[in-house]
C-alpha cells in the first residue's frame, strides 16, 4: 500500500489549490494523495468580499500581520479556532505525512497534530517566491520546508530554518504545463477559437475572484490592429456574455486543461499571481503583469524584472504601447525569451529534489 499524503490548501483564490495540484501530480506515482481545505465558509466569504470590493483592506490585513510577533499571535488564535476543522480532517484521513501550501495552515496543523497526540511529519511549500510573509516563517517545528525560489530559500534560512529542514526545490507546476505543445496543436487551438495563427495572440488570465479587473484590460487592447486575444473567463458568466462573438477575441470558459490555450499564445497577460507566472515560464511564454494584489503580489513585479521574464504594465497607456510594439516588431517578445528559457531550465533542474525530500521525511534514515 502506498503511503498517504494529506495536502492542506486554501480556496482563497486559485493559487494555493494549483500548487497543491502540482504537488499531487509530482508525487501521485509513489503516494496516495488527498487534498482538502478545512477552513469554514466564512474564510472564503471574506476573501471573495475583499478581493472584489476592498483590496485596500486585504493589503492592510496582509501587511498588518507581516511581522514575527503579529504572525505568531495570529497563528496562536487561528490554531485554536481552526482546531475542530483541522483535527477532524487529520482523524478522517489518517495520513502518513502532511503538507501545506497555505501559510495559515502551518502552525494550525502542527497544533492539531500535537493536541491529538498523533505524531506525523509535517512539511510546508513556500508560496511566496520573492518576499515571504512572516506567517510562513514562524512554524520552526516543520520537518521540511520546500523553498520554491532562491529568494525564499535565503529568507527562510535567515529566519532560522536549518539545512536539514530547508530544501530548494523550485516552483512545481501542474503536469499539463510540462507537456510539449507543437505548432500543429497551436493552429488547432486558434482555429477552434476562430483566431488567425499569423496574428499576435495574447492569452489574458485574470484572478479567480475578479481581483485583476481584466474586463478593462480587454477593452483597452482589443482594438489594437493585428492583435487577438484568448480571454480566460473561467466561470464568470458576465464576462462570457459581454465578450462572446467579438472579432479577434476567443472567449474561453472554465476548463481544467488550460495549458494548451496558454501555449497557443505568444505572450500571457494578467494579474501577477505566482502560479500563472511560473506556468507561463514552464510553457516558455513571457508574462505581462497588468495588476497585482497589494502587498501579497507586489514582490512578484520585482521578480519578473530581475529575471527578465516579461514586462510590468499596470496602466492602460503602457499596456497599449507594449502590445502595439509587439504587433510591429516580434523582437520585443523574443528579447525576453532568453530569460524565460534560462529560468525554466534552472527550475526544472532543482524540481528533481522534491521526491527525495519527501521520501526522506517518511524514512529519516534514507539519505536525500
């Protein structure tokens, strides 16, 4: 029987879930994987409200807790409030190993493990690539900390995690983003959306809760000559109705297999969430950041610039100018491909360390 891994994640946005799915895809051959979000519905309601209506409040909350003392205090309270939910999940699933992709299911999980008296190895995958929130750095009892970038490895080491705990493994992506997508598939995808394979194609990805406000971005660039869009509208019926049937615009409703559509584009554009950024890198596509969640994703803009992974264009004028330049000179795109390919190669190399790191948690005598 395969050892069982329980991955705690959060439905507050799609990023934590995508990371959990990426871990599942990486580990499912050797382990039985279960994924769940044990948080009560009020947590998800709060995220939807502030991400749509009050991003300033989300930024304030994020920054307010981003100190060691305040993070510890927040974890102390959350651990006790969350205990019934986390404990129930641990008892029902009876895992051999517990992982998490969400910072407020770290100390909350180790507290429940200790209170239940059931010792289990516990590991965290750091979901902030450039600037780690202190909520990740307070759970010093974790058996394993999977660092997803050079930056968060250095920050975790500076916070006191030991070399025995800390492993640099890169950013995992779902299996569909590791497949090869050739020119024939690109033409098939674009033909299915009634788009021209010879035109500049932009894949526009927005936040699952509407935080990117990308309807304005569509209106802003849709009329640029020789440019066409693939709009990932997800389950947003208002967007689907509003933009369906327009020329040079393919509306893509929710699909679990989104990678072929991203691969069919020349560039990927949208909110600077880390998952869509690294998925773009895995596909070899430069990324255009048009929006970000204050505090939480602001560091990703610096990350894009540092490794030459694309562009930051946060206002309408810069977006129109950038897309207009691309339609006239494709070197604007190819100029960024070297940075994308270099980071993809490095990430693929260090990702090979995930499986040995997990195996070592279950068998401490096994060298990693």
